[in-house]
């Protein structure tokens, strides 16, 4: 086997400067934010669903991991038709997760450990069990109650056809017909997701006022910011024209033909400018450490449109889903890193990086699929199974690359353990509404939402004391449990701790980044910070790559790295 030598790699070249570094050191420009999916992190009550007291009890684990903040997926009162993204009361906690006092305790404990808390805000739709929607159903067509949501008359003489042809993201039509008080078939309401998630009418000032009040409620309780769900969906094109393009949040390939009338309408920006003023008003000292921040979940293409959400009077950050969707190839990753910085730097916003979340197949599984496989919506027992060894190896290398990149980074619970998806989950236990609404065509997101393994030999791998779990855990989770990795050299958990420690020590989140053009097999980058220069090298090729002589290795994604970098491995070093 031949080795690519450092003489062939010109790591001393200037490279191409892609990013000049942060204009200031506000925490949200470089924070590493850990996503907790409350249903699946830690279950103090033992009912099989995680809860707030469980989270609070395990916060020291996050301090030891070295993250700056947590983002909690929804814990509000909810019938859980979409795992909490169907909110019935925006100002209260679902009894499944605890009570408001538990939220207060969580926030104050996190703060005392130096961890900020970001909560999920779901403004596009509520639950159909929200008081407003119940009142809208009880009220007459044309009433102020109905105007809080998107009610329309149906088409055809008897109104029996939906108002337009929109499909819902979870499958099936985006409209449901209601029965009026007199028992006759009546109007239709819009739901871009499940029928149990009616869309709000954001043209109505009462909706705007309500959400401004909800923001204040959580800011008053002490949270540090918001992750905003479906931030690109609130305003719909006037007249609700038919749309024949793909109806999901990810496939925007028909943009050339027509801008999707339900996504990325210019009117959303005015709403966020109002929210930004509210957040800013909570920083009464002017010290950036007191900034409250918001991050947009906006599936928007091209990156220049996405960057509009992070202009300096709107969101602080937006998720960078392009990076998450990029195939494991040096050239593609180099390109997406360059385009991400180009778009965000133009508006002075930090770029964020993310590889996994509760909506996508975990990267340890995704990267184990043949390179270039389109991202699946779930993997099932009948599908070709990912290569677990290659997947984990690439996942560790991908994270090592990601955490070197200046900007913010999001980690999804359990990726620090190298967890794969549950890829052989029985269909009978699936709960994602996508599965039922597409009649099993889309498996959905349950595979990445499985309860976390804390200790190998306890019931439910230590998720609780009873052994209940709302989704089954695969047996492989036992060997990956926290207690199997803590303090074990070379474990994925210790790799993450090391990466986060060095990232902080060397200020990588705030640095300037140059990439060197080293062809298809190698991604080489240099991050300059006050702490010096850190080199990053990732080997995608089959042949090992020589690490320059004189280099001091800071951390590598595999334990066997010394003078050469094997395939699918990443390293940080100084020279
Ligand atoms: C995006 C969330 O991340 C996802 O989990 C949810 O199903 C949809 N928005 C609808 O709220």
C-alpha cells in the first residue's frame, strides 16, 4: 500500500481564505449546543418517556462533555401527535415531562453549571387541542375565532373538494374538512403537517401578539433563546395557489419552476424583526454575555435566501442543513463549507454546523450507507443495512472536521456515544405520523429518537429504573452506553470531550478558516485564532496520508493515528 507523503501535500501553502473570523465574541457565534430530545434523554418517573427532572439530574454529564448550551425539543402541553411539535398550551409543561417548576429548576441548575438553555418554539401550527382551535371549530365560518387559523371554503358546488392541491409534509392532503355545528360538512382547514397540527393565520395580528407574549413568558422564566420550528413556513402566498412540486421540507428542486407558495415567503422576515427587538430588550446590560439568541429551522435554498433569515436584525443563527446533507466526499464538503461561509459572512452572521438531529438518520448510520445514497427518511429491517463500522468511523471523522470549523455547532443527544439509528425497529412500534400517513412508504424518524443508554447492565440501559421505554432500544446500545465509554481511551465519548476541550482552548469557534486544495482524497484546512494555528486534515481516500513531520497531533478521530492518517480519519495538529 502506498502512502501519500507530506511532500505531495503542500500544507504550508496559503490556501483559500473562506472565512475571516468572528466580528465579535458573542456566545451565540461559536457556541456548541447540545440538542436534548426530552422524550428520550433520561426518565426520572419511570413511565418510559423522558422528563425534565431526568434532564436536570443528568446535567453534570453535559458540563463534563463541555457544551455551552442545550436546546430542548418541545416539552409543552401536547397530545403528542407529533412527539410534542403539536402544542396545546405554549405556557405550560405536559405532565409527561413534569411541571413548570421543573422547568424553572432545570434552567437554574443549568445556569449554575454554566450551560445556557434554549427552548423550542413552534409558531407555524398548534395542536388541534389548543383552546383557540377548539373555539374555532365551535364558531361559525367567518368568525374571528376561525380567522386565527387557515379556514377556507372547499371547491366545487358543494365545497367537497379541498381549497387547493397542497399535500402535507407527512403525506396525504394538507386540508381537512370540518363538520359545522349543525352537523353539515363545512369548511376546510390547512395543516402543512398532520391534521392534528392546524396552521395559524399569521396575517392576523392576534396571532402575532400571542407569540410575542409567549416569547416574553419564556424569557421571563430565564431561558437564553429559542430554536424556531418551521421558521420558513408562517406566511403563505396570497391566494394559496396550487403547487405541483415535491411537498416536503427538503426537496426544493422545483424552485426553478415556481417558488413554493407555502415556504420562504418574504413576509416572514417582518415577524422575526419584531421578535429580535423583544430578545434584544432582555439584554439590559448591553454585555454580549447577556444576549438572548434565536436559531431558525428554515429549510430554504439557495444559501443566499437562507442568509436573509440571519440578517443582523433577525435570527442570530440558522441551521445549515446543506452541510448535513453533503455526501462523504472531500470536494463536496469543501464546496459546502465555502458556500456556507460566503452566504453567512455577507450578512455578518455565524455559520452553524450540524450532522444529526431528531428528524434525520443519525450520522453514524447515514455515513455507513454507500457514499452518494440519497438521505433516507428512516431505515428499516427490509432495507440494506448501513455498514456500522465504516459509519462510525466516518461519523467520528465528520465530527472532528465539524468541530474545527469556526461558527456554531449543534450536537444531537447520543451522537457523542456514536449511537446508530435503530435500523431494524419493528413497524408495529413506529410512532412518527409520517409512517401511517404514507402507509409505510416513508418509515419516518423513530429510528433516531430511541431512548439513550446510560448504563449497560440496568433496565432500559439506565434510561430509567423500570425498564419501560416508549421506543425499543437496539441491543447494540448496551455496549455504547455512557458507563461503557466514560474514561475509556479511544471511546467516542472521550473523543467528543477532547474535541470540545481543545476547541475551547484554541478558540476554534471564533477563528479564520482557509482551505487548501488537496484534491479528491484529502480535505485540509487551517484555522487561525489568538491561540495560534490549528491544522485539520481529513483523509477520504483508500491510501494513508502522511502527517507532516514535526507536526504535533492534538487529537485524532481514531486512536491509531501517529505519523500517518488512515482512511476515513481526521486529525487536528499544530506545526
Ligand atoms: C420540524 C421539527 O423538527 C419536526 O420534528 C416536526 O415534525 C416538524 N417541524 C413539524 O413541527
